[in-house]
């Protein structure tokens, strides 16, 4: 039972981190990127490649992972978002981020291969069970990431500028905020954090080119559960989904994971579309 | 109204032949105006005459179809809003647009952001002296302020940015008369300290009482320019706002 | 004439393909194109017309395929019945997915359908007792004569042709205009009473049904199905086909569908780059030509046709307009004397009271002016009356009928029309189509009735077209009926909006700053038009900043300041009211 709970928390941590990454990009651009889960996929595969194929130290793997995530984030904004955000047509950014996400996934599949590869151990460990690092890394990282982001939003000028942009981008521009540059920066941060989540949870997910779509979905469910824009909500939503999946896994088998997830999402959309901690009005129609 | 006509001063802002369009609708065609250093200018005209559009285009917030904008000797026609703010041309948008989730103090720091990316805390005291009610509420989120307080905060955000020209777009919109007087008096006192003011206002007489020069806009053009004192109570104004057309 | 020859040639070519193709492999590819087309043709209505992105349609294809194999194979049903049952199951699934999500922003729906696509393949693997897991299922054949490659081809072509005909009917009658309207301007669609959520839901259910059919046909033409045939990436193919073909065209996506189905088969070694390539194409098209090739070509053609570009002034024919309005609706007897009333309505935004206990009565056959400085609450009041905002206090009534709790569409149906500060037109539709949207409240034909082109949708189409044309000719836009709304001059756009509102045969029409951006001469023309509308017996609420125009045109004037009424009465009194002069000149 402890194992199930720990597994649920770990999965929840991963989903929560993905939800946090959604939030970072959403704050400056009002775009929910279809490629959000792909950052973790890229981070995981790059780390595995550097450590397992190139036989370089883990720290270099981590550095490469973060750099790759940052680059990917920057490219996402530049290619799929910048031109479209001006047109403010939701239709278009869903398609452009979906297209880019598909391209990256396929490119990684062609380069790295389509079989999930075990991820390197981060620290030496002689035992298995509930205290396994593969569980604790995502849990700890997710909490650190949420706390870090909250500090970033509350204590740093850049974080405050992100909030200002999310509230009123036009007014922020009138105050002298270079909104294009800030949006770009937020995507780089999102890429780095996303890659980091892939690094932290790599032992759980393996280095797998097809990880991104499903993770993007789970992260979105966590986000929708917790409410867009809330860091605490992202974590809580992630843990709720993670626990549900872990318990379903335990009692009914792994093949029903996504069915449960979608059931939860549907239920949520009916009962509370703005999420548990959300204040954003999601109804536009 | 200044008792003595001011000596000729250097031109701070000059807009020439400005054209702006939203899609296919040309909203401003050939607007021109000039603000001298330390001058209080008001830009009047009916709604839809193109005043706000002119201001937005001037600050680089929307694209221009044609025309030229010079500020403090530099051509800023193509400059980014950020560079324009840093040059000292600061605009307070219409409709008390503050950043709701941020505290009053953080809103003010955002005002200093263009010049000081880390936020210039040293300037806070000056603003709090000017607007003591902001000091009292420095930790409150701006969304909790009343409409009038939000507008005061928005103006304060403009002032803390150290403008050479402060542009106020309808600071009175939807506010009680006392608040309006307060804001306009602050603008006038800033002006005495050497900051030029460009005010768009629908409360015509309040604006004219404080301005040196007045421009009138109608259907996307500046149709009249006169010393503010001459316009006060004139037929042209009444005609513009309540009937007839300026010829 | 040319069109019918082309059509006949096309049909002959498609039907005769088996004799030309010679090679059975090519025939198989052609069959697959047809199968995909059955799905894409209706998905195009959803994505291309209503602008709703279903990412996981492949899940519905899979359900249809499995339903067919299980029902016709395992349970030994009649294959036709099984095919139909697959369609029905998928339609129900569409309903289930759409009900909770189609009210929310598009991304929620996209994510939910994606999730659906993922779980279908997950369950297909897991439920081995039903689906035989990863081993897959044998697909049954149709009875003769459809059990040969040739026969199957003709069956697919027949069904595909039928579906195409249905989508074509949907697109060319009022439902098509409604779908495009809610894609391009939700606000405009609401104002003519198009039910946003219900329309999306119906289209999604319909496309679910045809995806189910496509699934059954897919299974039988592949003769064997496994879960890995239905990966979510297949969904990208569908999107690319539709996006390349362009939104709002019925046959546009066919080219895309054909190329996509043929490509992997023809260039086998490159197949593994397929998905990457489709992603690339999708990205490039979205970035460079967001409307797709179809719209690009359509737009270019429209631009060529209207050249040379010249400034045209809109000259209404007031007599014609008068006739058009009175002909459309017998205003003399209709709800005689019933007034539209706002009683002490209040609306707050956060701490700000935008409209504070304001009462206003709009009578038939009068022009009621609403003036006041910026931020005084005029447009808010108009939005409260037309239903875009809900009131925080007070009541809105039409005669004795309570409207307070109702939305925009029911009020539009009751004869309350409006225009907008910035014209809300459906830019991709023609001038005539835009005006015809105003006929939507009169449409009684259902979705399926329209799909089968029954007599009622045809009759309604004729009537509404005639009415809209008469309004446009009366208002001075008779020369530009076929022009796309987005290329109109600003003034023409304003007048087109009024024509659309008049086509609704309203009892009341609310004009939100109609004189904005008009020249002095055009404002005078507008005044004439408003006069005709009033004389016909329609009540006009005129929100305006051109006070002189208001005082000239209106029978009664209400002045707002800070959300409250400060003056009310005859124009000559209001214009001299010291309080009005004060708020306008700000003493």
C-alpha cells in the first residue's frame, strides 16, 4: 500500500510539474501549448543519450538536458506562438503547437529510436521499494519547483512582470515592458523546467519518444483540476490525478489509467470548469 | 492658466501627418500636434474622433500607416514602446488599467521597470508623499482598490516612470468629480515642476482650466489649435460637443 | 452548365476508376481514399466550418471499426446493420464527449478528444475478450456484389458520395452560414440567435456518426484490424487534409485526403518520415496561409473580380427599403403597442457600478436616443437589454414577458436585433450571406432535414434570400452582394450590419454608435435610414456620441452619467438641460 501511495505521489509530482510548465507559458501568452509534455520527453532522452551513449557524467547530462529544454522552449515561442498570438485566434495556436509537438516527437523517434530505454540512476542505490529514488526525485523536484516559481512570481521583478502581462498585456507594453522578449523568456523558463521534470521523473517514465502527448494530457488534467494560474492548484491537481492512477493501476491494472484520467476530466468539466483553485473565468462563449 | 504667457520653449513632442487604421477602417488621417517642454496641452474632441488611437500610435502600441513622431529631438516613429517610455514619453491608458493581482507597491515598481529592470524602490517614497492613500494600501492587491483609487494608482505608475511628457488618456472616465480634480491638480503641479502634460479629457472645462494649449480633434483630424484660455466658454466647444460642426 | 458537365465528368471518372486503374493495388488505395473521405468530409464541417478542433477523431474511427468487426464477425450480425450500428455508437460517443466540453474554450475540447483517442487504443489492447488484444480481429466482408475489390470500391464511393451530398447541402443552406458565423464571430452568431453550443454539438455528433461508418468500411477494406492502426498520429493526417484544403469548402479537403492516403502507399521507404512531414505541412500552412489553399484561392479570386478598387459611397434607396421592411413583416398588427422595457437595471463590474438602477422604455415606432460621456454605461445598458450581460438587479421585459434571465438568442428570436460599435461581420462570407444570417430566427428546418435538402430548407432559403436581397438593395449594397464582407469599406460594413438586423424582421433594433467613423454626409444618410425604420413601426434605440445627430433624429433622449440617468425627455429639452451641458463640457 505504501508503495502505491508513493507511486501516486511521484506520478502526481510529474503531472504537477507539467501543469506548472503550462502555467508559465500561459501567463505571458494565454496559450496552452500542445507541446508542453514534449519538454520532459526531450529532457529525458537528451540526458539518457549523454549519460548512456556518450558515457559522460550525470551533471553534464543534466546541463545538456536543461540547455535542450531551454532551446526547445525558445523555439516553440519563436516558431509556433509569436506570429499567432497577435492574431488571437485560438484555433490557430492549438494547431501550430500541435504541429510543432508532432514534429519534435517524430524527429526524436527517428533519431533516438522508438523503444523506451531505461533512464540512468541518479544516485547509487542498493535497494528497491518505497524509498526508491525514482519516486522521491519527482516528488521533491515538484515541490521545489512550485515553491521556486511562487518565489519567482512574488519576489523577482521578472516574475511580477509575468503576472502583469498575464493580467493586461497591452497595459504592460504601455509601461515599457518588452512583451515579445518576456514571452520568449517565459518559454525558455518553461522549456528548462519541463526538461528538468523529465530528468527528475526519467526513472519512472524511461526515455521514451512517445511520452509527451500522454504527459501533456495528464498535465493538462492536473492543471484543469487545480485551476489555471495557480501553483498550489497544479500540485494538488497533479497529486489527485497521480493517486487515482496509482490506485487504479493497483486494483484494476495499468491498462485503465487513461480511462480513469479522462473520466476525471469529464467529471470536472461538468462540476467545476474553473478548477479547484482557479479564479479564471474559462467561459468565453 | 498661467498669468504670464510662457516664453517660447523647445519642442518636446511633434506629431506630423499621422495616419492610423484598424483593418480597413482609417481612424486617424493626418493628425498633427506639438507639445513644448513643460507645457500643459489638452487634446479634446468627441468620442470616436481618434484621440486615443492617436495616443496609442504615438507611444508605439499600435502600428501607424504613415506619419512621423519626434520626441526630444529623436525620431521615434519606429521605436518600440519600451524605448519610448525610456526616452521619457509615458502614457497612462484610459480606464484605470492596473495589474489587479499585484500589490499597489508592485504596481508602482512596474512603473519604474522600463528604466530600472530590478525595480527602483528609492522612488517609492516620493510617490507615497504625493498620494498618501497609496502608502496605506501598499501591500493590498490593486484589484481591491476602488475605481478612483485604481485610477490614482495608474497615474502614479506613470509619474514614477520619470516622464518628460506625461500623457493622460481620460483620467476622469467613470470617476467622481473630487477624484478627477485631484488627478488634474497633480498633473498641473507636475507641469509647474517642468513635466509636460498631454491630457485627453472629456470634462472639457476642467481640462481647459489647467491647460496652456488646446487641440480639437474631429473625425481623425486635428481641426483647431488655440490657447486654452481663448476656448473656454467659446462657441466652437459647444458646437463640437453638443451640436453642429467646427468649420 | 459548365458546372454540371464537370460534375458529370467527375462522377464518370470516379465510378469508372476500377476499369482504368487495372492494378488492384491502386484500386485498394482509391478505396482507402474513399474511406478516409467519409470521415474527413464531415470532420471538415466541424473543423473547417465551426472551427472546433477534434484531435482524437481517430478514436471514433477505431470504435466504428471494432464495432463492425465485433457485431458482424463475433456476433454474426448483418454487415449493413453492423455498419450502421457502428455509426450510431460513435454518434452517441460524440454526444457524450461534446456535452461537457463544447461549452468550454476550444483547448478543453481538443484535449478531451485527444484523451478519447488515447483511451480507445488503450482499451482495444486491454479488453482482449472483445477485441482480441494486439492480435487483432478479422473483418467480415459485405455480401455480394460488394465482396470483391471492385464491389467494395463502389460501395465506398456510394457512401462517400452520399455523405458529400449531405455536407454540401448543409453548407449551402442556412445551417452552413450559421456554422461559419459561429466560427468567425461568435458574437455576431449570437446576435442572430444561432445556438452556439447546440450547433457545435449537433455537428460533432453527425461527424461522429460518419466516422463510425468510415471505421466499418476501413475494417472491411483492410480485412484485418489491430489497435496500432489507430494511433493518435492518424488524427494529424485528417487535420492536414482539412487545413490544406482550407476551411469553409466542401470539396477542398478531398485533394488533401487523396494525397495523404496515397503518399505512404506510393513512397513506401519514406513512410517513416510521414508523420514528421505532416506536422511540418500543418505548421507551415497554419503560419503562412491560415485559411488554407482553398481560402487563399477563393480570396484571390474575390479580389480579382472586384478590381479595380474604387471608393464607393453607399446610396440607399429609401422607398425600396421601406417596402422591403414592411413586406418582410406586418408591423402594423404585430405586437401592437408592446414596449421593450428595462426597469431599474443595475450592473456591477468588480467594485464599479456601471449601470445603476436605470429604467428605460423603448416603444415601437420611436427612436430613443441614449447619450452620455464615456464610461457612463450606455453600451453596458445596451448589452443588458440585448442579453450579452446579465443584470445584477432590476428586470428586462418585453410587454409582460419577462426576459431578465434569458440569453441573447431567445431575445433575438423575440425580435430584438442589434448592431455593434465595431461591426461584427462574418468576414469569410459574402455580403448577401451575411445579411441572410439575419434570417436564422425564421429557420425551422432541422439539421438532418437540411442535409437531405428537403422542401422546407429550400423554401426557407428562397424566402430569406429574397428578403435579405431586398434589404441590401434598399440600404444601398445591391451592387456588392457577392463581395466578401471583409473587403468592404467601413461605412458599407456598418450598413450591412443594419441590413442583417433588418432581415431579422425585428420589432426593436438597438444601434450601438452607428455613426462612428462615418462622414457628415454618411451620417445624414444614416439618419434617413433610421427614419424609414422608425416609420415602419420598429422601435430604435440609438446609442451615439454625435449628440447633434441624436437630437436631430430621436423622438426621446435619455442621458446617462456615471451609470445613472441625469436627464430624460424631448431632444429640445435635454439638449438645454444644464446638467447635460455640464457633464459634456465638464464645468
